[in-house]
C-alpha cells in the first residue's frame, strides 16, 4: 500500500488504541522521507483526525522539529513501545484503586487532564466511596502549552462530535499519578512537556 493510502487508513481509525496509532503512523511517515511537503501535510491530517490522542501529537511534533525526522520517528516509536507505565502500575500495590488513563495533559495555569466523560463519572463514584484514584500518564501524554490549548479547543468545540466523549479536569482530582518514571502523589507532580512546541503541526491539511 502506498504511504499516502496507508496514512488515510490510519487517519480514519477513530477510537483506535494509541499504541497502534503511534506504531502505524511512524511506519507510514518513515516511508515519506523524500516527500517533505507531503510529510508535513500528512502529520497535520493525522492530528486533525485524532484530536484527543496526545501520543500521536507528540510523535508528529517530534518528527517535524527534528533534524532527521525519520530517525526521530523510529526513536520515538521505540520509546513508546518500551513505556514502563503499565508495569509501574502493576508494581504500585494499589489493587483496589480506580485507574484512569489520561488522553493528554497540559499546564494552562494549572495542570489539566483530558479523560473520557465516563471516567469523570467513575471519579465521582470513587470520591463518594473513598477509593484511591490513579491517573496513568503514558509516554507522550504531556503536551506543551500551545499544543495543549489547541487540543482542548478541538476536542471540546461545540461543533465537534468528540465533545460528548471527553472532559478536561484538574489533576488535583486524582490522588496518584503513574508514568514512565514510577508512581507519585498527584500533588507532587511538576509538569514538564515531552516535546517542543510545533506550530506548523496545527495548521489544517488534507490527505
């Protein structure tokens, strides 16, 4: 399959697991190394079609800001594949906790988290019964401010069907955070974006 056709397939894969999206996107974009204009347009189209998948935005931003985009794609795909967040969660010993996976995180005056609407309901229940709430923030979840604000705009717009599916809440709603470095009290988190800002990624494009 031609890389452009492959990327169209990935762009249409709404609701797909981030692991699949990152792996497949890295593979398809790597095949476009000689088509720089097409490469940039493809990254824009991918994030436009997946407005709530921070690891995909992280991957594309990392490639666009690198001296060697293809090599950077490969490195980031390997980092994502080897993310130890799941193992850290299993080793945490909080077997009875409510676990919520972050779609994205950003720091807009305070640390915020994008999660599913149903997860918000589960959080309310956890508070009522006194159960520990753990946020899992896998590799590629933390976005720089410019990209975080744009993701919030796209995913909570009243004209966007994703609006009904996601919510932006404060990190303070959680007790603990599990990430690639281990498990931490949510109140101890010092936010640091995992990629550089990439304004060119946020311009509309088409495949």
